[in-house]
C-alpha cells in the first residue's frame, strides 16, 4: 500500500516568529465575511467556493500592495495609491466591492459590514477616503480581468455509461460544477495544464489493492476501521473552503502577520486552492471514473474482486466523479504553499470541524506533511476515494503550488532572480 508523498517547498529550518493567538486585522475579518457570503449564505460548494475566495483575496492583496508602493508583484492592479491612503481601508473596500459584485443579493448586509469595518479603521478621514479609492480600483481591475472567465457557465453534462464510469447519484441529478473544470485559471496556462494520467486500469493489481483498501476501511460498517479513524473520516467532510478559511485566519493570527503579509499569504493560498480545484474538476469530467459506492457493489469489473451489494460509504459522497480526489488536490496545493511561505513544513496548523453533534472537533498539526496525510486517509475512511486518485490529486496540487510561487506574488528581489 502506497502513502502520499509530502513534498517540501523551501528549506526545512524552523522559522522563528512572534506568536500571538489574538491578533486580528481586516484581512482575516473580511476573509470570515467572505466565507459567510460565499458558503453560508451563498451556498457554494467546497471546490467552486475557492474561485470567489480567490477573487476577493487577490483584490485585497492588490489593494494593500498598492498602498505599500507595490512591495510585491501586482496580480491584476498595477496602479498606485495616495501617500496618505490607509491600507486597512483599501483592504476592506476591495473585499466589499468584489463580494457585492458577485453576490448582489447580499449587498445590504455587506454594506453594513463595510461601514462597521471602516468606522473601526484608525486613520484620518482623508486616509480612509484614499484607501477606499485604492481598494475599489483594485476590485474593479479584478472584475474586469475576470469577465468572461467561465464562472458558472452553462455546461451540458453528457453522461457516459459502462463499467468504471461514474453516474450522478441519485440518478438523473445534476452533477456538481462541471463548469469549474472549464473556466480560465488564475496561474495555470490552461485548466488541463497538470492533467494527471488517469485512473487505475480495472484489470490491474493496483486496482485490486485500491478497491479492497476502500472496501475494508471506508464502508458505513467496517470491522477494521477504529473509532479514531471513523472520526477522521467524518471530520474532513465539512465544507473544505469554510474549514480552510478558518485555518488561513489561524495562520495569520498565530504567526502575528502584518497586513501586507496577511494579504499576500491569503491571496497565495486562495489562488492556489482555486487553480487546484479548476485542474481537479477538469480531470474529473474528462475521466468520469466511478466512486466506491458504484464500484464496490458492482465488484469492480475485475474477476479477482468480490462484489459487496450492500456496501455503502461511511459518509454521503459528493456528486461528482471520483478521479482525481478533490480534497487531495486542494490540500496538496495549500500545504505546499504554506510550507513555501514559511520556508519550512514545520508550521503550526489548527483545523476545526463542526460536523459532529457533540460539538466542534479540533485537529492540530505541527507539520504540513501530517496535515496532508490525514486528509488522504480521511477520504479512504469516509469511503469517498481510492488510493491512486488521492496520490494523483495531491501531485496536481503540488504542481499548482510550485508554479504559483515561481511566477506570482513575488517580491522585487524574487522577480530579479527569475
């Protein structure tokens, strides 16, 4: 049985940083507001949500960067800001403008949050006014650049059939976000730039091993899975975008990042998350590989395998194809980006999950590799995925992350070295 590789981006020396668990800034505040607008109120799913988070965080990054005299490489907005402009006002204005544009039905609530946030900014009236101007300019640049990018495009899903082929569940239902895999990415050359090689051949020994691993550990009833493993499987069924929004805020707060560094980290993570989702869903709707809930009751189309007609997964499976595994794509990207940002994978990460009736559960990691590996096992314990899909998904995420840090969000010195 193979385990996922955990690739380290950057050096492996422990970063010494001031710790402050109570630090707050408008970047994290508006990341939380964005989570409410996109996921809680907007109802967007775990993969697709990343696109709106990326829109918001890129505009915030460009706005704060403009106030800081383009300390880092602009993403879409290369304009400047008045010398007295408040970076806090710029950040919240950018986030507000983007969210109102994409979620106009929520404008009343977002406008109220904007006014509350702006009133709390410690700046002169002119500083606030100039900051808001910079933020809105950055937001308008993003909106203009992303017009026609394929967001929510109407895609007709043509359902294939046969052994090894995924079908919507329940039958006749609409598959999740087929448009996502066809939209224009943020940092990739195309949605299929990192397209993996494809699912395991049903005639292979690898397929036999992968099938049995998920059959034995991922069923609603399992004699092998421990209570702790069951908890892990369920823990990671929370909406990934909402869950990771809290994680990203926690990184900013734990490491006491200033506003510019907060905006840069948030934009890197959400942009990588979004591109990993785009690349992942591109592969899903190219390969159409079946989920365990379809494969295992059918016997896997291999004479060496035993069909289990009553087999069901531990948790409700998302309604999109199995390969590559989306959570592995997303977590593969963000764990590598976190390691690269902090120049070590020895980073303190705290993740919450509220999917349990007995309250919120928290998992803490001190190594991004451990974080990625737990997500890998969680998708097997939940009965969602096969091993090969998780490996290829994590590799897709790693490639997205590597290219992103090589080509975007760089400082002047980093740009000169490249």
